[in-house]
C-alpha cells in the first residue's frame, strides 16, 4: 500500500451534529438555514460550495414557479396544485404542499435579497412558462439559481452554520430493521485524503440531479449527483423513467432555450471534423425552409423534448438533431452569423414574425436579432470565450432534469428510511411533466418542510452512539475491501465511467425501445457486478474520490435503466420526455391508464437488484380549511403525521 493511500486505511475522524445536510446547492443551503432558525444544530457537508447545478446551470431566462400575486390575475393554492398534478404520475399531497408553501419559500428568498422583479407598488409580475396555464413564473435572469445561492450562502455565513468543504459522501449510515430502519449519519471521503464521518440524528440529502450518468448532459461538469448512495442504503425511489431532455451547447454546457431559438439561427450538421460535409438537414426534413425555421422558433417556448410534439410539433427538431449526432455520428451547430439558405424573415409563421417584430428583432442576421432581443444571452457565451458573431455553437440533445428521484412523503421524509430527508432535484416529487421552474420551488419548499418536521418531531437525539459506531465500522470495512480491489485493478475509472455514460445516452435518453432497454439493463447489471468484484484502478489520492463516485453512479445507471425498461415493458408507452418505439421503429402511443400511477423502485440484495411496482397516486386533498379545526390539529401536533 502506498503512503498516498495510507489515510484511507486508518480510522475516520468523527464530527457530531444534530442534523447533517449533504449538498450546498439552493435546496441544501435553504434546508440548513431553516433548521438553524428553528434552533437545530446543523452542519453542511459538500464537495465544493460552487460545484453544483444551482451555482453553474441556467438558461436564457431561468425560471422560478410560484403562486401568482399580481394585478387582477386570479390564483389559488388549489389552482396551482392542479397544474402541478394534472400531467399525471404525481402524488396529490405533494402537489398541494408545493403549491401551499410556494409563497412562503418565495418571500424568504425576497427577504434574503434575491432581486426578483417587482413594480412600484410591490407586486411581483409573472409570465407563462411551459406546462403553465397561468402566469406564475418569475426570473432574475439566466443565472437566477446562482442569485439564490449567493443570497442563501450569505445567510448561512451570518448564522454561523459550519460548512465542511472537500467531502464526497460515500455512505448513508443506517441502523435498525424493517419499519424502524433509519439514518444515523454519513461517511465521506475527503479530497485531501482520509475519511470523515458525521454522526447525526437526521440526514438532509440535497445532492442534486443525475449529471454524471449521461455522456450528453446539460448539467455542469461538476454536477455528478449522488442518488446511488441513497439507493445503496435502501432508500426507495420513484418515477426514475420520467426525465427531461433538451438541446444544449457542448462547451459550455448551457441550455439553448428561449431567445437562442427564437432569433432563428441557422442549424446545420458536419462530418466529425466540424468543418467538412456541411448539410442543412433541418430544411431537408420539412416542406419548406420557412416551415422548418418557424418550428425552430417554437423551441424557444417549447424547449424540453415532449412526446406530444414529436410527430408534428417542435420536438421533431430534437429527434433530427439526435439522428445526426447519435445515429450518424455527425456534429450539429447553431450558426448565428447567417440565416439558413433561402431563409426570409417575413416568410416565417405569423406567430414567429409577430413576436420578433414586437421585440424589435427584425435585423438581418440571427446574432443581430439576439443582441437586440436579449443582449445578456449573447454576453453569456462571449464571457465564456465564444463570440456568436464569429463562430458557430455546437449543440446536442442532452439530459437536463430528472422529474423522478427518491420517494418521500409530504414532509419530505423518505417513505421507507426514517430520519432521511431528500430535498431538491434528488427528490422525485414531480410527475410525468412539470411547469418550467417548478423544480426550484420544490427544492425550497422541501427544505422548509423537512426543517418543520425535524424541529417538531425529531428535536432530540435518539440514535445511540453504539448504533452509529457499528454502522460506521461496517461501512469502513466494506469501503476498505473495495479499495483493496481497486489497488489491484487494471480497469481505469475513466473507462468505467465512459462505459455507463455511453450506455445511458444510447438507451436511456429521450428515444427509447423496450428491447434496447432490456439489453442495456442486462449490460448495466453486469458492469455494476464487475465493478463490485474488481473495482477500478486507484493510482493517487484523487482517484479514490473518483472510484467511489463510480461505485454509486454505476449502481444508479443500472437502476435507472431497469426502471425505464419496467415502464416500457409495462405498456405505458410514450409520455413526458420518453418517446418509446417498437421493434419496427413505430412510435408506441401512451396508454393513459398508467397516468394515475407512480413507478416505485426499491434496491436490495447482494449483488444489488432493482425491483419495481406501480403504485396508485395518492389523491389530491381537498385543500379546504376550517380555522378552528386546523387550529386544534396544529396545537395537538396532529399535522405531523408521516402519511
């Protein structure tokens, strides 16, 4: 054993805290703040303050979804809950809770200094986003989640909440059995070497989405996700097949939604060298160049891939880009320097031309239209070394968001692992579809709800030191044995990772086949088994972090593919962002009978196996309130029921 690896075979440092928050994005930071305000001792454990999606992701106009509150527009908790619930595959109590707490979460951000636009009278205006029947969306601009994180981090520092940076969590420490199984802390590998365990009565898990699972991903490079750690601990998940995909630039990773599409840049493909064999493939697929680019304009409104728009609507474009890049091995570019051959602005659809004319964006080239309509969109790429007036922008159809994730109740506590609270994108509260920006709202609501429940029901320390010590000992022994195998392995962690990332992009993206998924699931299971038996090569201390990332990511990729295969083979058909085709390549229509159900997944056994079942969506509560009744239930503490 080398001296570099010696710290990983020694005892772990142990820190005690009442509640540990894993992750430092917008959801995790808010959860920590809410806990501290309620008098709970809390610590944050993170790989890096500015490494997740909240700090690094964004779009043309990043969106926050909350209940409307401006002018004469009528809205209510039940109206918003209905919009969240209507797409199907979502539990009604979660929809109601996300709607009811949305303004509480929103005004907390306002109080912390997030600069949401307001008028001279204090009204916060809204606009329509995708899947939104009202004008509930708001934004501070393309980096809104970063604005949120900056404001939340200021409050974390003001409150003096400890933040442990450079920690990658490898294990949720668990004790008990059956219904009494519970979290009692976490174990993390430190980037500087060695182990650090946190003994905690509660674990708030805010590790974000599945950025590390796909080779074609809109997630920032730093955002890998850690849902596999929770799966390893036996936490139940749901709706893993319900994800969101859309076109994004390759470098930097950034969603090309909104203005980037509405100014109708030229779209073309090339050979792998990025220069030769230029083809205007988009125009070739439509009756006319103007039909093609009128459809491209609509991608600004309808950026996420949607099976309902895949045959005759704007999602045809995603499929064409996928065909060029994944099926043909070509490269695709947006070109803002020039219009497509034969293109005339005035020949666009009435909707597209009216929008551009009303925005004053009728200039002769796409980049001029972009700089007129949304100069910040142009400035973003310029700030990353790409001048859209000089060079084209390479794009692909990328994984962008997981509507599914870990399963929790309406207090954001895991349905089968007590004292464990998944918040943010790792929590699978969304259904088949969701209004744009609902994810940011759900993350803030989840932190408030988890803190409320912990303060009311779990304020004391109930996990014994002996139980924690046993769980820690088991984790360290298993991790040590895994590292022993890694030291001897010849399989590089990069080769291991690229294998499952390619498999996810080929089989588990927006275009799916039951047969392909079943085969990919078998391959994924075999790779996960191989990784457990063989490990992957460790040559330095930094490699230790990478191989433990691979361990949980590889498990997660198998579980996701298994869940997608289960849904496809069940006959649910095409829905959300998952277009299912049969063996002949024909689209399999959605079976609406599955909409009132959630696909639930549990992982267990050795080697780990995924088991799935359809669970009826919990109904929407009526939401009507009689003050005296609620007052009495609140005073008795009856509102904190786990079900």
